[in-house]
C-alpha cells in the first residue's frame, strides 16, 4: 500500500508539472496577453508599455518566465494579482471556502439521492418507477446547467419569492439560516445532472451485484430480500461508486463555474471568469493549479478508500 501511495504521489507531481507548463504557455500565447489591459488605457504609449513589461518580467523569454514562476510557486509565492495587487494565495483563499461549500453540498445531495434512486430502480427493474426515473434522468442530462439555473431563479425567486436569486448571504444578516437559503438553489442546480448520472451508475452497479452467485447463495439460505439487499448488495454496489466519485470531480468543478456565474456565488468559478476577462494571469494560473490539485487529491483519496473497504483489492 505504501509503495502504491508513493507511486501515485509521484505521478500526481508529474501531472501537476505538465498542467502548469501547458496552462502557462497557453495563457501567455493567447491573443492580447497580460499587457492588453494597459494597451487599452487612453494615452498609453508603447514606451510605457515596454517599461511595464520590463518591471513585470514579461520581456524575458517565455521559458524563463515559466521557470521563474514555477520556482516561486514551489516556494509558496504564487505571485501577485494584476488587478488589486493582493497575493494570489490570499485572493484564492478568500473564494475557496465558497466553492468547497457549494461542491460539498451538491455532491452530498447528488450521491445520496442518486444512489437511493439507482438502488430502488434496480430492485424494481421494469417498474413504473424505473421507467419514470430513466426518462427524468435523460431529461436532466439534456438540460444545460445555466438554463436550469435561470429557470430556477425565475420560478423560486422572482415569481414565488421563496429563495434568494444570488450571492452567498444577505449583507447585514450572515446567520446560518441565511447561508442555507442562499445555498439551496445553486446546490440543487449543480446537483441535478449529477443525480441523474449517479442514479444510472448505481442502477447498473446494483444490477451487476444482484446477478452474482453470492447473492443467489444468500437467498437460497433463506435470508429475507431486505437483509440480502442491505447486507450483501448495497455495500458491494457502492464500491465502484467511490472510484467514480473521484472521476466526477472535474465535472463538478466545471459545473460549479457555470453555477457560480449564474447565481453570482463568490467562489473560484466566478473568480476564474473575472480574472480571465481582466487578463489577471497570476490568479488564473493559481486557480488552474488549485483545481488540478483538488482533482488529483480526490482521485487519490478515492483509490485509497476503495483499497480499504474492499478486501479483494490489494495494492502493492
């Protein structure tokens, strides 16, 4: 297990290095570049732009810029935001909690509800319930996240007035209930597609386990259907879901970007779009590395959990 863990950590470091290299090159080779914001300022001359480029170290070869950025990042200095002069780590840190709260809530809802629907659909295979949720899952997978978010705002905020249309809290309130009210809509919208995905995965996994010999043996021994389901089927059906949970992280992060924009949620997704529009490349690179790190840690944790809960798996 230790050897496997060290091997995965080494692979993760190599992947992070590749992500940083590709991301840095793509951002700096894109049209405009980080100096485009200065070029649009009235009265800005080319001489002044060249001076700013020299002060920011942007007049050096791109490879040298990357190596300098990488060296500072490894030392804990992720750079300074072009927009407000704050540390990149401080900027990301001020938005990280909001994203983790939204993702954590949405993931909890999607896994819990999706797993329950999937198990019941598998047990009641071919029933009205199974067919109904199959159709609903296909519809949910076909709906763009931003469209469903706008519809949810129109119905529950503008028409009914039950829930806030955006932001994370009401200025001057900040109570737990206020946070929960603001969280319901974006978390539900973000979880919608994942519920459909999880229910399909869980249904397939449960049907596979039900057809196994050890389940038929348990039934032949006289165990009740409920006991067979709870003791033998559910636990074994959830094992593949742990691995899939790690693989779903990139999709959740991508969905969070759209959801945070629609609901003006002050998380990393909204910060990414704002920073990209402002050509604030140090913050964009910091967000890229943070997202990559979250995905790699999630996948590694999923593999470790699977190895612990499933005795049939041996990681050497």
